[in-house]
């Protein structure tokens, strides 16, 4: 890392997975161009899934081992600048401005600003963690131990992963759900109920309600629900979703609609400005325009944007997948996996445990959940493409299309 210069061939705003992948993409087409990676977080890029998975579940996992900064640090034509905020983008001047007033000009710009946690009426603090970054992981690690009690608010993707990781580290957990069951927005009712029971069977206290407020008592945290219930613990982790960081793009006049709008080459509405990762609203080749908040998309779109910035004409024609491990179960999934879609459940031996869930709209498979089923993402992607061209007339005929393995 070196002090930031006045001008670069490429400037990347953001210091996460998409940014690190974009450098790889740039280098595949331009071995010598100057690159600045400017991240607002205090830490260098890290493989973000490890923060709620491996770092809690594998004894040999470390933050250093999940760093993505190696190639950037080793490249003397890349300046990786952390803990630095970009406050303005000026597409006409091909310049960005930093919080200290510094202006940096660019040839090509990538906005990989990611997403930020949704907040509740509980202020973040030493014992209240809106879980997202490496610093959040380090802070939570310092707060918990085998005799500690953590209140986890939210039963979605991050809430369920953190609750699972903590209970497997002998931490007492109270899980606050504003819906009936864990991952109810995604999973079929019976699966969501089964997963909620699994948490309870592992000693997790499941509480239903919406958070009204919370405060640090000096010795712990107190969370109040709208019905008056009070829950105390040593710390609280709040995971209720994220919002794309589009403020810079909006202020710069770029097209924004649930993310920064890009074309098939990840170009924004401004010349020489690209966007990738969580913040990008892109035209998925199979599913239409969408925004995806998972690491596979950050990696693939970041690299594709870097290649495009370096002159490639290849479109971003990839439909990403995602995965999770919760307690003793694991899954991979692709596409639109919302429980408000039509669902066809195909369970081995008719029992929840191993199975495939197909999500449909007008006979088209829009997403697939592979519950304890592995190595079938490509087959699922092919099925989405097939039914996109020829919808199925009988959704029940999908049973057996993807084997349990």
C-alpha cells in the first residue's frame, strides 16, 4: 500500500470481494495499468462468507487466511487504501473526491460500494453489532464465550447463520423472529418450521416479536419488543437485511433503481463508470433484471467488470448461486427463492431432510433450493433456462428432475 496518487487508469470505490475480483479482471487484460482500490472499511478485503461460517466453525480458520489482499499488496501498480471515504463522484471530470478534500482522477471507475445493514431502533455500540465486516467479527468474538448469552435479532440469511455459529460455540442464544419461523421468506412452511424446531432443540430460545428499542446497560444489552417483552444478554447481533449503497451514484446522476442500473457489460449510465457486486442492478441472462447480495455474484461480476474496464467485450452472462450451513444442514440455491412463489417440494422418502424445492412462476422455474443435495447447481441453472423457453404445464412433473445424489 502507498499514499494515494492524483490520477489512475482505474479507480475502484469499495474494498470488498467485488473490488478484489475486479483487480483480477483488470489484470487479465491490462498488466500494467495503475489501479486505486479505495475502501471505507478499516480492514483490507476479506472473503466475507467466512465471517459467519468458517471463522466460527473451523479451528484453523483465521482472518488472515481469508484475506483477499495478497495479490493487491504484491502488485506495485495497485494502491490499496483502506479507512478512506469517497464523498463524491464527478463523471464529467472523471474524478472522485475523498472526505479530506483530495481529488483523484480516473480513466475508468468501478463502483463496488456493496450494501449496508438495515437498522432498527437500537443504536450500534460496543455490545450491539450490525453484523457485516471483519471488524464486526472481531468485536463479537471478543464479547462471547461459552458462558455468554447473545440476542440475535432476525431469522433471515445472516441471522440464522450467526445463531447457528454461536450455538455451535456453546454460546447461549435468544433468537428474535418477527415472523413465525426461521427463513420463512425463503423456505417452504414445513422446512422453515422444522428448522425453527432444530434451533429450539439445540437450546436456542426462540422469541416472536418486533424490536421497539434497545440499550446498553453497561454490563450487557437490553432489547425491548413492541409487546413489552424485555430480553437481556451480553451482546446483541442484528441481522435484518441490507440496503445497497447507492448514495454516490444517485448524487452523481447515475440511473438507480433498487441498485445502480448497469447493462450486460456492467456499464452504468455514465461514460467510463461501471458497477458490480451487491450494489448493481444487472440484466440476468436467465431471470431478467435483478440485484444479488451473495458472494458468488460479487466475485463473478467484479471480475467481469474489471475485464470490461480493461477492454473486453464479453457480456456478464452468469446466473450466480449461493449457499449456507445451518446447524447440521446445508444447502445451495440459485435464482429467485421466495416463498411467495409457487413451490414444488421433492423430499427423499417424503421426509424433510434431503430434497429439492422448485420455485415457479407461470410454469417457469425461477429458482431451485438444494437442501442437503450437492453438485447440482449447474443442473438447476439448466432447468431454469429450459423452462424459461418452454414453461412446464404440470409443475408436479418436476419431481425427480434433480436427483438427491
